[in-house]
C-alpha cells in the first residue's frame, strides 16, 4: 500500500500561516521517506494559544524557509499520490490557502481522513483526536509535532487496514463506506465520513 501522510502546524488562525510541515511517504506498507521543515510564515504573528499547542515561536522560524521555498521540495511527493491526514479538512484547507497565497496551482491527488477511518474502525472511543486514537493503539508520540503527527497518521491508516483485513485503499473505503476527497487544479471535494448514496446537482458542484 502506497500513500503520503501530511501534517501542518500554523502560527495563528490564518490557514496560510504555516510554521511547520511534516510528511511521511509510505511505499508497500513501509515508510520510505520522511520530511520535516520549520516554515517562516508571511504573517509572523504567533497566537499564544497556537504556541501553547505546538511550542513553535517566531525565534524558532526566523531563519526558516518560506512555504513558497518548501513547496518546491514536497510538491512532487503529493502529485498523483493518495494523501492521508488526521482531520484532513484542516490540513487540506491549510494547503489550499497557502498555495493561494503563493499563487501556485493546486496539485491533483485523492485524499482521505484518518478521523473518518478511525470512527468506522474502532467504535466507541470517547474521542477521535490523534492522541486518543494513538493511545488506543499503544503508540507513543509528541502530539502537535508535525512530523510525529504525520508518522502516527500513517500508522493509524496502516493499522486500520490490518484491522479491517484489507490490502488496498479501495478496499478500505468500500468496506467502511467512507467518501474519498480530491484536490485538483484550483478546486477540491471533501472527504466524507459516509459515502454519498446518490448523485444530485448539489453533489456535483465543485467547492472553491
């Protein structure tokens, strides 16, 4: 099974204020490549609440590359590949807003959310935040460190495949009846906790 797990941390509530990126490439069910980079956001306001969550400060990123520069290193890893994120609506929004700010075209790739996968795989957890799912799976990590979050999201996805006795992404979404999301040139469709049963005019609209 091949996919890429990704996680972003932001400096403030502005979705384009990326201050770190973590990315894990999985090939044939094994981690083949990892990427971690602190990012200097265009807006250097670091919300104290965000700093308390991830611990990154303006001093940490003063010499870091911009998202524009980092994108050159990772864009080829996303294009055409399945992308996984925990609470993917956040990470895909951060990616799109950051690309919009740089005036870059969106890459094209399918994506899925390990929150949706976890809810359909391990029923009855009191929460489906990454730390709770990781604790259930006995995975220890530093929460809100972008690379460690990406590593755990990858592990969660692989464990879900094992738990559901499937060997492909297609089998997993079919068995769990969840909806895959997509990012494409200047648009996207969301990943859904439940597969759409019918197609109507509203369903066919592209969200920008």
